[in-house]
C-alpha cells in the first residue's frame, strides 16, 4: 500500500476535545447521540469513549451547510 496515497491518519478525540471542537456540552453531545444526530463514540476500553475526528468534522460541515441552506 502506498503511504503517500493514504488519507491523513484517523485521530480519536476525547469527550472534552470533542466538546471544545463543536461547542457542545457533554449533556447535549449525549442527547444528540441518543437522538441519532451526532456521531457515536468508539469505545477503546470500558471507560474510554473516543470520537473519530473525521466523523465529527463531517458532522460540523453538515451543520454549516444546513445553516447556510446549501444542504
């Protein structure tokens, strides 16, 4: 596999990193996950939920497009 052709490596975000990136509180993040409107976490261990940065950024872009009427 050609490393130069690979996309940027996936990065996992902690809950606080995710909240700072999107501007949501922990409570609101979990409300939206329950409603199916925010990316679900990936559990790396029993107490280690992480969010895929690419999925969170895609969600942000979707929100921006929706707000601008381009979605």
